[in-house]
């Protein structure tokens, strides 16, 4: 049975964190603003459009941003304030549709195939949402309108900042054909290189490759590429994504040895425990059973160690003890240095399932 045609809007706030800072501090308006802590290990959380003209981008090391734009104003991030604005924006979304899938504080998918407002089109709905965001928050947002999620996300970037772009069903093929393959979701630099080796640089070129060729080169992902090249994405907007992991992590100013990580692990365990308790307030029937320790070495190698229990420890100290013990499963040389550590909980199951598993006794620990 064919999937009915959807009307999807992707709304993306413009330079969100930096724009909030400029809104709240008039002295920052028109100036290159970089939201980041200063320091050798800090990365850019957001950059205003004035800073982007110098090549500053999110996730860039703060030191590089400072070299690219010596006159930039560095502002430490204020996440509680950004979250408050994000809640305002989501309240605006909810006036139009229940089908809202937040991707982060500053972007979301909306299925507006049917709306609460009865507006005549998805384009009109997107415009109304953007107008309300401007009026109620003093910020701007861009929007993409398309028959599916991946096209809507591409479209929202087309007329940034403070614009919107529509890809109508009849225009999908013509729109996609000339795009670089790197614009497709999941195609990073490695994927681009591998496709280039097959003689493919554009979506149009990708479309010409047989499914068998793509599956031979990329496995199951090849089938996904085959569909994306034809503008096909059947994934629905998912308003209620179950929590899969709650975690906290920290990047150090100086690399540390494994045995020196205990104080950091304990601090992160407390943060993760607090976040997990907030999750239980929202969803008391979904409980975690797995403790996860994440490490990143000085040469950027990432590794995780995990332990699945019948139930989590009773408090943050117990969580920290398990996380510290997981260091014993790290088999790298003793002189290895680490630049990041994280503590998380995962393996969420429904409370009824957890109770049933207890009938068979605790599992001493399953290695992940």
C-alpha cells in the first residue's frame, strides 16, 4: 500500500545560541559573536553570521576560531536560557500540529499534512510559524517545506537566514539531480570519497548506479542511497522518541591517565544521575539498566565499556562506583592518556519487563 503524500516542514533557528546572545545584549548586535568557552580544549557551540563570514563554524576548536576572527566576541554558553527560548518555540509548533519531532534545541520536523489551524498549505503554515517566532521571541528561523523529512531539511538551508524554500513533489527530481552527493544525509567525507571512486559526484550520477552496485559497495546503506537519490524517504515524523541514553561527558584542559579519572567520573556520575532522575519524573515506566563509560584518548580514539545489571545502583555514588570499575576493562597500555571521559546510563526497558527479569535473579553483568 503506497504511503500517503506528506507535508513536512523542517524549522531551523538561525545561529540560535549566538542570536539569543545578540538579542539579549544590544552591544553584541552586528558584531562577530562566538558562543564558546575560551581555552585550548573548547569548541565553538555557535557563531553569529558576522563571525561565519570569517569561516568560523560550530564544532570548530575555539583557538582556530580566534585565529580566523581576532575581533570576535567570545560569550560562554548559557544553556538554561537557550532551553527556555526553545520551549517557547516548541509551544508555537504545538499550536499547528501534534506531530513535532525535535532534533535539538534549535530545529525540528513538523508533519503539517493536517493542522489545527486549517491553513491552506504547508507553505502558509511555515510562514505563520516563522512570523510567530519573530514576534514572540525576537529571533528568526528558516524553514524547508517538502514531501519528506530529508528533503525538508535540505530545503531549510536553502534561503538562510530568515527565509523558506519549498520543494514540491513534481520538482523533486529536478532539484536533486545537480546536488553534490555530500548534501544527502549520512554522506560524509568518507562516503563522498568512496562514491567519487565509483565516478559519482552528484545525486544525478548516483541515481544512475544500479541498486546492485550500491549494495555491493555499501551493503544495506547502499539501498538507502538508492532511495535518497530518487527523493524517497518514508520515515515519519516521530513526536515521542523514547529515551535511549542519558549521559554527561567532559573534555579536559590537559590529558589525564586512566587512574587519575576517578574524580571526573564521580562528578559526571552525579550529573548523569540528576538527569536520569528528571527522566523518571517524565517517564517513570522506562528505566535504565546499563552503565556506560566512554573514553577518548589523546589521539582521538573513542572506546566505551558497559555493564548491564538487573537494576541501576540506588544513587549517584553507586553509579560512580560501577563507572570507575569499568576502567578495569580498558586494555590499552598503562601510559595511555585520555582527553575526554563520559558516564551514561542506557539499556532502557519498561518497568514491567524489568520486574519480570528480576524473577530470574540478577544478571551479574553483561559486557557491552
